[in-house]
C-alpha cells in the first residue's frame, strides 16, 4: 500500500558491517522500521553482517538508512552498503530473522 504523496513503494536492502550481532541491533532496527511504517526484516549473516530488507515509501527507507549509518545504533557500525530496487515480495510487519 503506497502513500500517494510519496510515490511508489521501494525496497531497500542494506548490509550493515561492524559489531552488529549480539548487541540488540536487529531489535533496534525493527523498532525504527516500524516507527517509519516500513515492512521487512533484519537478519544476521554468517559473516557477521546484518542484512536489512525494508519496503515502503522511499522517504521512509532513506530515513532508516540514515539511522542505520548514524550514531546511536547498538554496537558499532563501520559501513552500510545499500541497494534500492522495486519491491519483490510482500511482508507482514517487520521481523527479526
């Protein structure tokens, strides 16, 4: 469901590098995403990164991306690599995987 004032929904896929596992990062990301009205998930990756997939208005995705790469995150974020695309699946809410 898209907001007519913000254009079509988009999909943000962000790979968060740093000390982001075992520090509450996925829970924190879920809270921020829900506040912004985004759907998707945050999942630990075997190499220590966290993969964040968020769908919704581009403006909300850009705000989440700023939060992921800003101060105040749990742990330590060294780098965030982001990719934008069209939504490819439907999510019910935002979950930790």
